[in-house]
């Protein structure tokens, strides 16, 4: 006999900018550590600097894009919730 299915948990909306900011700060710290190593960083490992810069750029983009994404989602939900009137063609 199968157990009854548990109900889906409530959706927990949070501010997604916080993890984006934390990740960006982590990439900044990693970049600072790599740059502070100076000549101690082997030439074969210098590509990590580019990885850190890419992480920072993507993190800043995400941090700035998230509010726009939420705004667009809210607008779409508002359009879906509001009834649309279609009276046909306007007065002739």
C-alpha cells in the first residue's frame, strides 16, 4: 500500500540579490588573494585571475538584473490576473 503524497511546501521567495552579492564578494576576495601572491603565483595558474574577473562581472550583472527580472515577473502576473476586454473593433 502506498503512502499518501505529502502536500507541496509553500514557495519561499527571498531576495536573490543576497546570494549574488555573497558570490561576487567571494570572487573579489579570491582575486585579491591571487593578486597579493604576486610572483608566488605560478605562470601556469595565472588563468585563475581571469576566472575571478569573470565571476565578478557575472555576479554584478546578476545583482543588477535580478530586480528587473522580479519587476517583469510582477508585470506579467498582473497582466495575467487582470481581465482583458475585447469589444472588437472600435467605433467606425
